[in-house]
């Protein structure tokens, strides 16, 4: 299920805000332009330091539209209004509800295998209307809607440097930090990267990919029940498996059985059809160096110079998900898959970087090529049990009742 909540207000003293707030449904025809303007006002740029901004390409709800179609029909938007005169949209928040696995310890602790969770994203409050409680109000309003539609938990994800968002959710809204996965970023160069000659890479059809992923991830955390809808989504560029060439004749791709030898697997999600990113505010010298590296790489690709793509104009991202490896030499197979994904991005003029998000202790992390300067080691995930769920879920595991059951977590590409 999908929901987006926004707030409208005239400038009001703090003591008047709570009394004046009214919630109404969002109208795309009426509010779309104003929401886009709010997004622009919330772009954070600091002179001399680079910032990453998002271009939703004229569709503020673009990220939400890729959840299941029958749920998408029921998505709605809400706006909080103040006063009776001309209004300005000063806040917005988005969310979705999905069903995911709890992890391998769920059965041991007498908890259901699947649970409904609400993902909260896109909280924005106009810089001129902050510290008025609007952000807290929007979160609480969205939580009510999520609880009414069956969600047991709500969670949010933010950069570890976003202290204001972390403080809002953890100090005011009672969320707790429960995961800190790493985001690993590989720039797409102008040259092709070499693939290992002894490695075979095959594309796995969606039905088989679903079967394989269910075998691998069904006992881990946050594996979505609607994985088939993800794999069949137009943004999914395919699922690919790497095996040693010598073992390929021994595996029947139609058998629904995992290869007995070493293998690695991943899927590729194309975000550039939904939104694009852009780097702003870099110093002139840095800009010149990046442009120069790209020119050199384009003119002399045989040098394989590690160039920077043109991230100063809007660019797309290839997001790698469902990463898993098994067997001897699987790390090298995973590197080959990442190289293959890079070369796919090289053939796509709109792709600037290849990104993966994995748990801190996931063994696959060490096998993913990335640039440390572009990556960040901690993406903060915070979670909260919704009040509506407290009576129907066992309290045996503490106040938040979520167990970290493994070193691996499935990252839904729709969340990225």
C-alpha cells in the first residue's frame, strides 16, 4: 500500500501550529507543482562541499509506483493544512506497506514468518517552517494510516550524517536503530572492464530467479513476499549467475536446483527510469579533474584509466540486489558479476554509477568492487513497533520485538 502525506501552512507562531493543522487528501493535479518546488527548496547545498540532489523527473511519487499494482491502486496522499487563506505546501512524507520475512529465528520465538512493515521515506519540511513540529506531525499521521492498513512495524532509512532526521525518529518518534548496512558505489568508466575468461555468466529467467532467491533468502530478514513482482518489473534488467565454465555442463538451468559447484548471483535494478541524481557544489578544481579524467578515458580507453562519469548532470543508477555467493572461488565470481553490471552501465548512456547495499557482516561485501571516496560505511535503519501491532504480536522479545537473526539482510530495490 502506498501513501504520501504533505503539510500546508501559512507562517504561524509555534503555539498556533498544533491547533491549526487539518489533514486532507493530496490531489496530484492541484499539488504536484508545489511539491516539486518544496523538493527544490529542501535541496541542501553548502558552498565548497558537494551535495547529492534527486530529480524525480516531474513525478514526486515516482518511487512509490513500483510496488504491487493492486496495492498501488489504493495509494493516497494526505496534506496537513493551516488557516483559511492562501496556503503553501511546507512538508511532505511518503510511505508504503509490504510483507517481508522476519528471519530464521522467528519460528524459534513463536513469531510469524512474514510480517507487514511500513517503509517511511521522503520526509521533507521547508527550511522556513522547521522546528514547528511539522515533521513529527507528518510521521505520526503516516503511522496512523500504516497501522490502520495492517502494518505491524514502521522503519526508515537515512544517511548516518543526517542527524536531524535520526534525532526526529529516535528521540521524538521512538524508533530504534537496528541495522547499519554499507552502501558501495562503483563509478561507470568510459572503458569496458575485463571479464574473467574462466567464468560463465548466464541470465536467469524470473521464475527460476524467484525459486533460487526463495531458497537463499527465505530465512533471512526483509525478504519481500512479492519478490516475483520485483523480478518481473520493467525496471529489473535481469538476474545473472556466474559459474566456472567447467561446471556449466553439470547444471541444468531448468531444474530449480542450486548449482552444486561454486556460484554467485545478483539482480540489476534500473533507477534512472524513476529518478536521477546530480552532484552539485563541487569546487572548480575537482570539477576540472573529473571532466579531464573522463576525456582521457574516452580518448584512450585501452589505458583503462579509472575515470569519473559526468555526475554534474542528472545521471541514473544501476542498483545491485539479491547478491549471494557460495563455494570455493565464489568471491571472484561475484567480482565478475559486478564487472558485468559495470559493462552494462557502460553501454547505457544514462547510467553513472553501480551501487550495492549490503549488511556490515555480509561475506559478499568484500567481493564488491567500489570506490571508498564515493561509498559510505553506514546507512542507518531505524524501526518501531506500531501501537496497533502491540496487542497481536508476542512481547517475548522485548519492546520492539525484532530479532537480528543473521549477518545478511535483503535490500528491496524499490526502497533505494
